[in-house]
């Protein structure tokens, strides 16, 4: 980090702790408190479930016929629809538990199973991470308040595969630093996506994200990374969102993985995981934002499976991203978050 970047980060932290500063409350590491977690929502027995969520009354069945890539596209579109429907309900006074119920109903309406439910014991259908929570926040009865930011992470299991995406939303009017954090995090994700192309080293993704985020004085989380996805919820490869020279394996055409940078207003470090075993806050109490897409590697570029076509075209054809893309890369898109346009 340059001296200018370091000075900018120090000024942000000083402003956050200044007496009477508006952002002081927004970054108080004790501000987000665990609420009451409601019982698990029911899934009808006719909904196909992943192996980790089976019970005697549910249907598993054989892997459905059809091309894997086409099923991934369908799951990606469905995941994005669920995210948009859930994100539209974000408002002051709404609880994250209500957001979970909206998402749960949206999964079922599309014939899908909420991938997070019962995954390694997780009790809900989405993750909702508020303010200083980086990821894996559990929906509860805490109402969102004006000035909060909340990340909603959606994954659907549909026709034997998973589609995964998330976005960070403003709750009413938010402070300028939080708005800039959301904007830069969204841009950083697209900088990473623009590097996807068969044969290119995987670390290009993280390097592009880090190069865009850090000049703004933000910290790029190292502890949590993107992941391979398909018939399994989480699989190889691990996709760092920072430059890791050991992540030098070539991206393989036909494979699918997520790009989901988590970027903090302060330092990149993760604090102590909550007693629930899931909720991961920033160590310094600064706010965190995240965006995510599931991507398909093409020989000559990328297909963004959870982005709408006009958004893919807008971002991957922008002059800023074209300058840093691999030579001869040509994007294809099926389905980007509506939270930041």
C-alpha cells in the first residue's frame, strides 16, 4: 500500500471515531446484535434436495437429464430472480427474518431448494450480513434501520445444480463512505470477472479486484474466497479476491465458479466469529460490502450466469475494464445486481 493510500485509510478511521461523527454509530463493532432466530422453514417433499438436506419424506431421484451448462444457466437465472425479489423488500423496519421468508417462498415458487438450509447445520434459506458483518450472517428478528447496509446471499439448488449470487443494499439513506464502499465493491467484482478466460491464470481475478479496491483505501478480505460450484455447493477451485501467486492454475473452459469479493471500509482482517459459529464480522468494526456472481469459463471469455444480459454488456464492454482484459477475450452473458446500476 502506498503512503497516500495508507494516509487515506487513517483519515477514514479517524473520521469514524471523531466525536459527533455520523459514521461513528454506523461502525460501532457492537452495533449489530444477534436477534432471535425463528424455526426452520418447511420445504415440500416434492422439491428435489441436495444430498446433505435429505430426510425420509423428501424426494431425491436421479440426476435429471439435460446439459450441465444449460442447467447451470437455469439455476443462475433463478438465483438472480430470487435475489432481486428479496432485495426489493429491503427497507427500514423490515427484519432479516422477513427477508429470509421472502427468499424461501421465491425458491419454492421456482421448484428449487434453498442451498444454505441445513448446509453444515446452517438454519436459514439466505445469509443476511448487516453493517460490519462480512458474511454468513443468520437472519433473525432484528429490524433493519435507516442507514444500515445489508448483504443478501442467495443460492438455489435446481435440477441437480446450484446457482449462487449476492448483493449489498442500502437501507434508506446511508452515509457517503458506505455508499462509496458499495459502489467500489460492485466495480471490483466486475474487474475480477473481466479477467475470466480459458487458459489464463486464476490469480488474474484477485489481482484485478485488489488493484481496484485498495487505491480507495479499502481492505480486501483474505479469509473468505470464491469457489467452484455445480452439482456441489462448494468445490475446487478456491478463488482468492486478492493477488495470490500460488493460485496460478489456468482457468479451464467449461468450468463454473463464483467471484464474490468482500471489501471492508477499514482493514481486511476478520474478527472473532460469533457464538453461532457462522457470523463473521470485521476485526476493526468497519463496514463490509460484498457482491457475487456465478461465472462459466469460455475459451475466449466469460458467461456470467447470474447477471442480466444488459448489465453484462455494460460492464464488460466498458473502456475501463477492456483495458485490463486478456487479449481477444469476448464476453457472453446470460444473466448483475440491481442494487447498484
